[in-house]
């Protein structure tokens, strides 16, 4: 606690472990100019287990509080070419993990700002995460490996048979100006047997930015994206600012940008036959989206939408999705719709949101945040009396708004901020 760790633009990990340790608190530590801020990868533990080590278990009770990780430094090869592969603000698996009141800013070095391959019982709250590198994410939450994708035999891994679960992510700001997906809650890809369940994502501010490299152009496509085997994910009271988002062709709807992308992709087994029933993850179910606000007030050359349900045929295997009391506003977009690809979702409940026509009608926001601001004021995106969005909502189990103002019973407004 209360120390500075200066990597001197080097390759060092500020914190890492070569074995199982418990009850670690990093408090008021300033980490900067390092290869990785915190590296706690379960692969190290799995290697020990495969080699016969005893008493190896997942890291438990690891907390980072009121600390700062700033500037991840890329490696430079003999030809002077930079490479950020394998470098992160935080790369950590664990049980009972806490990240609170901290700032993690890669300054476009390394890969993801924070990557959590596996978490069980975690709180990620009141943090600022920013400036991941190209094609990476500001935050990515994944699941523990279940099997060996190369040999088709079960690994002796820490995390086998478990799911990432019971994760609360609240009151954070995520800023991304370099990649298409800002927040990613999903298995690594369609060939990884990873599972996630019982996750709450609430009262977060997701902000798209314009790359400082002029030749890049706009790069951000989604505020939050969830793919594959994710069960019981609740997304509520979040604000997604899509100013400076890109127009992207392919993957989801051709040409457009969205607050939230949801797609259930078929698991592609990398070996045949599948040797164990645990090697096929369940399909997605129980997605809930309540009281989210998605907006952009800059000129947009293609479709802006709050939700995009993807175009993978596997979405037809998803089940039990509920989308209520959400608000999208994009007055200058070429086209704006509330959601796309709805026909592919069975058992979808989507009511009490604003209509496609209303996405271009001013909901009478008291104020709209300036581009230079990363924290919202209490009037930002708050609807004024007389807004069509006032009282248009339906009953849902959400009792506060983005600013933790109690929602009164009987009258429900659309969006994340009460009038």
C-alpha cells in the first residue's frame, strides 16, 4: 500500500504469482510504464497441477482498491516494431475478487485493459478503464477452460467444471477509441468450452471516442457485446454514448452501431467425437435488459440501434430474453431503430421501449454530456417533465436509476435516468 511502481518503460509485471496465494490487498498503489500491471493467470496453476503439485487452488480474496495502473508498454523487436501481445492492465482469474475505486488506462499499449478469464463472486465497482489497444476490449469477462481443445481430453486445470459466475459490475466508466467492442462478456470464441452465468452489469457509463490517429477513422461499433454460453445476464441502468462510433459491415447487422449486441453462437467442437458431455456448453438463456439509455448526437452515416441480436442462426436456440423500459436517441443518424434481427429470437419479451419513430424524437434531456467529459453530471440524459418517455415504462424489478435515485412505484420512465 501507498507505494509507486515505475516500470521505466520496461517489460516488468508489477504484480504476479507463481502459485496459489490468498488474501491479497493492493491499496493506493501507483503502477505505471510497465509491461503488465497485474498478471494472475490460471495457466500457471494448471501447469503445476499437470506436473503433480499438491495444494494448488484458484487465487482467493484478491482486492485492488483506490489504485492506478497507467501506460502499458509494448515490446519492441530487433526491427523496431512494437508488439503488445500478452500485455494487459490487469489479467486475473480468481474467486472473491474485488476491484474498486481504481483507474486502469493502457494508453493504447498491450491488449485488453482488463481481462478476467474466470471469476466467481466478484465485485467490480466505481472504476475508470480506458484506452485498450486495437482489436481488444476495455474489459473482457470470460469463463474457465473445461477441456483441452487440442487433444480432446479433459485438462487437469484449475477451474475445470466451473463457470464464471456471481459477478457484479457497477458504477464504472469504460472509454474505448481503438476497437469495435468495448465491453465483452462471452467465451473466448466458438471453439472454447467456456461458461458464464449470473452476472449483473448496472449503472455503467460506456463511452466511444475518436482515435487520436487520424488515419484510423471511427473504430467503435458496440458498447457491450455478449456472445455464446452466457446464462442470466442482467444489463440495467447503463448509459452508452455512441458519439464517434463507426459504421461496420459484417458480423452483426451490415452497417451500423449498437449499444448492446447479443448473439448466441453455435459451439464448434474442435475435436470429434466430443469425449465428454461437459465439453458442450449450454445455449444462452435469461438475458434481461432494463432501463438502459443509448444515444448519439453527432452525424451518423448508418443505422444506430439500442440492441442488435446478431445474424447467427444459433440465436434461435436462445431462450427467455426480456427487453423493457429502454431508450435510444440518435437524431442525426441516417437511420435509427430500437432493435434489429428480432425475428431470430424465440420467447422474446420486448415491451415498453421507445419505438423506431421515437428514436429521432427529442426525449427532452435536460443536458447531454460533452465529449471532453468522462463522468456524467446529475442532469445528463435526465428526461424533463413533458417528455414522451415519462411514464411510458412497465413494471420491472429495478428500484433505482443510474444515479441511485429511488424509482417510485406506479409511474415508470424510460431510460437510465429518472425525470
